């Protein structure tokens, strides 16, 4: 349910919707890049703080700071400072050689230095938000230092997002949890409670999307919120997470942890580029089977949402990355269509209410 009072009324038109994206990584950045072009949206992104692979391992272990890579990606995604493309490219630059810095991005190193100078990762984030002219809010889900723990059907367990993300063999996760309790930031809870829409995905199910929901205060806020929930389904299966699963099972797992049902599900029905698809098949992956069915409380939207071409890997990047991604503009167009459809319905109800009230 969306409350009439959740919207700003300007000249009889409903506007200024509050959109909260929950996730992290490249998938979340793609969503943000598309939505930021629509200036009547108030955007917030809640970013996970559990990453411990690559550059983030050093940030956590040697500097004692929270992982910053997903924050960096969100800063660039929401940046409106288009006058200095060189600065943006430098912020995303990844060192491909050099002892001690290979695999690190310059942006991560700058954020480490800023956090050390200001004494706080949060203040460092705010400083770079201002520097890049970010439109929207970038919110760490927690400031507690925690790691992911995966339990498998064979009775084994693995600690650490990186090891869960890149398993040595395909195993079925039965439960994902944190290694110790973590408390949600007040800003994260408020962003969920004030949201008109909450967006999950795309992103790795167990290491990007669900981890944020494991933080104390987040599932409670999701259940309490009046926002409609949108799930953007992933394109391809992934070893150790979704291999052998269909979209219905992926959605069921997300809804179990979120504690509520999705109102909308966006599923790609476009063709995966041939060169990327063949490489996925060689690695044992495939398109996640669309076996979803609509019901009275959930709308399934099937559209061509995939980006053209194969994603090139940065030099010096030591982590496994996806070869294909969603297209930011295609996603934004479908999301805006959802928002506008609901706005028109609410506006009609409001006009009817005002008309009856006057009478």
C-alpha cells in the first residue's frame, strides 16, 4: 500500500517519489545510473559492508576500515559532475601492476586517505559525494565490521564473502548469516521507512542482495514500510549460488529473508550476446530459467533489459566479474513506467477524494 501523504503534490500532480535501492556492486550502479536522469525522484542507495575480496580485503585487514568499493561505485553512478571526466576516470582507475597496489583502485586509496584524515568512513563518503556532485544519498547499511557465513547442504560452512562468491565447487547454500550481530544505521532504516519503492537487485543473490537484509533493523523496516517492493531478476546463473535454480526459487529465497512478497518482478527476455553466452556455457552457467507466474499480488514484467556487447575486464582486476549486465536506460524506462502507473492510479483516487470532499 502507498499512502497518499507519501507524495508531494505540485499543481495537482504527484511528484518527488522516494526510491530506495538496496544492494551494492555493479548491478546496483546500473540501476542508479539510469534513475538519476529522472530529477523528480529522490534517490537513496543502501550499500552492503560485508565485502572482503580484492582491494576490500586490504582495506579491512590492514586499515581496519569498512569496505569501500561498492560505495565508490555508487558515488560514480550518482555523480552529476560531468564537467571533469578525467577526475571520474581517475577515481575508477585500477592499478594493473606495482607491488602492494596491484588490483587496487585509486578511488579506494583516496577514500582510505580521506577516512584517515577525517577520522571516519562516513565523513569520507560525504566529502566525496560533495566532490562529485552526487544527487541522492549513499548509506552504509551498518558501521559494524562483520563477515558473511554460508551454510551448505553437505553440512560444511564458509566464512567470508569472497570465498562464498568464488567457491571451488558447486554446492547448495541452505542458509546465509553474519558472523556476529550488526546494527543498521539510522539513515538506512529511515530511507526504507520513507520509501515509496524499495528496489532489490540485480546482483549476486547470497553475496550482494541478501546480506543487507541480515543486518538487525533492516528486515523489520522493510516489513513496516508502506513501500512497494521491486525485484530485478538476475540474468545468468552463478556457481555456488543460483546454478540449477529458476527465477521462482531465487525470488522465494529473497522473499524469505525480506519477510514480505515482491509487488513487481522485472525479468529480462532479451537475447544474451552470443560471445558472452558461449563463455557462460563453457563455465557451466546458463540463463536463469523464467518459471515465474503472476498472482493477484505480484506483477511480472518481461522486457528486453540486457545491455549490448560483452563487459571488458579492467586490467589488474583479480576478481571474477560478470560478462553481461542489464542496460541502465532500459531498466530505468521500465521502473519509471511502474512509478507512473501507480502515480496515475493514486492521482485518480486523490482527485476522486477531493471531489467528494468538496461536495
